[in-house]
C-alpha cells in the first residue's frame, strides 16, 4: 500500500489535488489508516496514471471520470472529438500568433504604439477574404497572381519581410530630412535592390501594384496594410530623385567609357 505522501512524490501530483480527486469521486483511495490518512494500492496508482494521461490530452475531469468509469465508453468517438477540438484551438492560436506578429511589425514600422495602428489592423482583419481574392483575380493575370505571394507580409517572420518592414519604418522616421537627403536615398537604394532581387524584369507588374497601393480604396480591397498617403507620396518623391540620379550616373559612365 502507498501512503498519500509517497504517492504524491512518486507521481508529482500534490496531496491537495489527490484529496480533491477523492472528494469528487475521481480517485478514491483503497483504504484509510486509523488516523484517517489515505492509502492507495497499485490499482489506484494505475488509475491515477490514466487520469494524468487523459489530462495531457486535454480532457476535463468530468470527461475523464465518465471515460474511466464506463466500460462501454466509445473511446474512438471521444478521441476524434478531442482531436477536432485541439485542431480548432490550434487554428485559433495560429491566428492569434499571426495577429500578434502583425501588431508588433506595425508598431516597428509606424514607430509608435497607438490605437490608430490597432484600428488599422481591426479594419483590415474584418474584411471578407473572398473579396480580396476576387479583387486580385480581377486586377492581375494568373502569372501575376503568383507573383503576389512573393510580396512582403506583415505577419511573416521571413528575413525579406522583416527587412521591408524595417526599411519602411526608417523611411517614415526620415521624412523630415527631405526626399533627397543622403539617408533617405540610402534607404530607397536598398529598397530598389530588394525589388530587383525578386521582381527584376517585372516592371509592368510593379507599376500596377504601385498604382493600387496609392489608392486607399483599392489597397483595402486587395487586403494591403494601410500606409498613410504622406509616406507613400514621400516614397514616390524619393524614388523619382533616386531614378534621376541613377540615370545620370549611367549616362556619365557611358560618356567616359
């Protein structure tokens, strides 16, 4: 026979929990000593191990009580129902993880924690995904739709997306310096390098995407993260300066060669 204190040490279950299991009829000790101390047999130890296992699978104490007390219990049905529950919970957790990453990345890009940022995400997440899919199919050719999967994603942890988020955040914080400032031009140059890494020879696609991005209504339909008009306008100015300087440098190189 096993005293309650020894059973607690052996299984890692607290004495208080073992007493509670006794009170609710889930695990009744084999006997009690004259001093009213609970003692357990190997049979109760085996039953306790079953309870611990079923708890790890996510079953409630009431469900466990029904399962181990009914010889006719349909285990397959219970396990399938529990698996469905766990998969649904896992889906919810994945959605929560995605939402948390999006909020963190938004704050990193916006450079602030505010309800304006949260409100943007609430509005974006409330849209019907089928509307986004329909708009993308309407605006882009099949080949271009495949290219959309290569765009940076606010809820992603891939290095490419994270760098884009960082670059946008840097650009926003440098707006007061002007679009032709060295720091802004350095950021824009890196953006252009990243564009060429993924979308070289895809200028028509990029031009179409940029026009959609500049339209708040179309950006919303497409499910893009809402970037303020002032930042988009600043980015466009900075890129125009960058392209002019780049073209000029190429002409000068051509003249000297």
